[in-house]
C-alpha cells in the first residue's frame, strides 16, 4: 500500500496564526519601548547631520557663490558671532551664508553654545537637540499609552528627517509646545510658561500656545509667570551687548518680519488659495478668520475640565501655527504632523478618522520623500501646495470634534484598550 503524506491544513493555519501573533507581539514590544524609540531617533539625528556634512556644497547663481548643505545651521551659529560683534543680525552676510537670520536676539544668544564646536559636531548636537526635545515632550504627554507615543514618533520620522536634513528648529519648536501642555496637566505652570515663551523667541507663532492657559486656574499667576520669563529671556543677550544695541536689534527684527510678511504664500491656507484660484489675497483676510475659527471651541467653557478637549486643543495649536503661517515650508510640517498624530490617537477609531490620517501620512509626509512618485510630486503636489491640504482638512475636523465632544470617545476608554 502506498502511503501519501499530506499536510494538515488546520495545523498549518494554526501555525501561521501563531507566527503572525508572535510578530505582532514583537512589534508591539518594540513600539512600546521608550529606549528603543529614543535610540532610533538618535540614530536618525546623527545620520541627518553626517549626511549634511558629507553632501556636496550647493551653488547659488543669484550671488555666484557656493554654500554648505547645512546653510540654516550656519545662519543660526554665525548669528551669535554677529551678536557678540555688535552687528545687525538681520542683514545679509553673503560671504558666510545664504539667506537672512529671522529669529530673535535671544535665540542667537542661545546658539552661542553650538559655536563652541566644529560644524561636524555642532550640527549633530543641534539635530540631537531637536529630535530629543520632541522625544521627551511626546513621552511626557498624559493620556496616551507608551505604544501610542512610540507609534506617533515613528509615524513622524519622515517629517522629522526632512526638518533635520535642513538643520531647522521645527522639532524643537514642537517639543517645547507639547512639553508646555504636559507640564500644565501636571500643574507645573512656571516651567510650562518657560517652554511657551522659549518657543516664542524661536518663532513668534509660538504665542498661540498661550491659549492653552485658558483651561487652567490661577490665570493671573500664569500671566505674571509669562511677564517674568518674557523679560528674562528678552534681557539674556545683555551678557554680550548693551541695552541700546538690544533695542536696535528688535527694531531691525520687527522691520524684517514686517517686510517678510508681505513677501510669501508658501505651504499654507493662503498658499492653497493662491495656487488653486490664482488670487493675490491679503494675508490678513485669511489670518483673522483663522484666529476666530481657532477660538470658537474655547467658547464652550464647560468642556475645559475634559482631558480630551484640552488635548484636542493642543493638536489644534500645533496644526494652526503651520497652516496659517505664510512662511510654512516642507521642513516645518513636523509640527503639524505630530499634532495630527496626537489627534488621531485620542479620537474615535472610525473609518473617517483613519482615512483622514492616511491621507495626511501619504500626502503630507510621504510626498516629500523618494517613496512618492516624482511625477505626481512635481506636477501636482508642489505647484498646488497639496502638502498642506490634509492638515487643513484635519484641523477643521479637530474643531468639529472639540465642539461636538460627546461624539468622541474619552481618552480614558481608548487608553484602557492598550
């Protein structure tokens, strides 16, 4: 008799299910492990720095000069030298770098730390500061599980790399705003105010984070904390310059920002209107309605006690400061994308929210990478500022979620499932 051995289909299916379960468990452990996520971000930060250092310098035909690929870092670092030499920070220095310095004198003073190092070390340290600021801020957030925090950071890694490859300060900016919220939730308002004020001295739009203080008691005390930190950080450059020079620099900065405000549309709501409808619209006609819309959910004061409502407000802040920023560019979207991740992980897990998140991940995050078809990017995404579109749609969804909070699952229920 001939015996033919055949596989047991039930056994095979059971084995496959067991293997998949093992893989899923392993991935969950990795994503939930804070040290592993921190290590991944550290590697990315150093890699971005090394790439920029090794990359061939870029020729700028406008001035017939060649500049490093980490030009933004050179601008930041050299601003301290200009500050200490009593020069105007807000003038062109074509012999050193391309473009203007557009941050505060206080930020320039802070960058003096990095001027102590050669570029190969300083740039990597700068990227590490940005990556780890975002890392520690996200892990300081209440209401999200370790798995959700790890997932959020990994989902934002494309935007984070885009920012670091351009040696920008956007991840630091996002980290300060998120950390300020986490500190508020722990009633550590003195340090929370420091974080928000520090973000304002990097980019003036950080002032929007002040709106979060409306949710908490002792508003007068927080106002006094704000005055204290604003004055203290304002005066920091006096260690290297006199008061008259400091006032001159702020006047020069204000003049620069005033002219800069009129000069660009970029990846923002204004940019979408301009590229889609070819309208040369006054930016204030977009900014003012944007402020009004942003503040509408704050009318519902009875919801201030809801942790979901407050966390949605944080997500709204992070997205708003990008989509209503007339100077928003691709490297700035790490701020909006981490806001989108926070919204996604605290919102109702339905098909609409999942579809919106995937829309943002593909069009906002992946569109700037080699994973995205170049022909679509060059033909549609860049010319029509489509990188900003998912962020705008999701921001309006956040407003809806805040206003109709009873339709959103509570954070406590979501995190209990993790």
